[in-house]
C-alpha cells in the first residue's frame, strides 16, 4: 500500500472523485482547506490583483492505494491536467508506508 495525497482547487472535487473511482480506489478521505500562494516574488505585471498573499478554496484527499493502482491513478490525473485550459492543476504525491496498523 502507498499513501496518496491529492490537492487541487475546490472546483475539481468531482473530477478527483471520478479519477479515484476509475483507478479503483474505493476508500479515501477528503476535506476542504484554504490554499495560500505568496506572490511577493512575482513581478507587478503578473500579479493582477496586487495582493501579496492569495487564498484559494482548495481540497485535499488522502487514500491508501494498492501499488498496482498507482500508475493508473497518475496517468488519469496527468491526462486530466493535460486537457485543462486553466492554470490550476490537480497535484498528486505518493508516500511509502513503512508501517501501518
């Protein structure tokens, strides 16, 4: 088993659930979070809203996934991201589990 962490904007919640279902991940947890982006290093031209700290309604998913389903999940999420016209993407990470109970 691997621990998968997925983060994205709140608007992608249904899409993430669909990708998890397609990858045969039937058990997961998720919750709403506030995402922050520090824009102090951006040039003035690229920071349209002139704010140094930007907040976004986001979502985080946690799931224990079988090793054999990891590549499928990553492929589904990469395909989703490749077809997005928005700047925002779904972010996914996998962590090894040394011990679980």
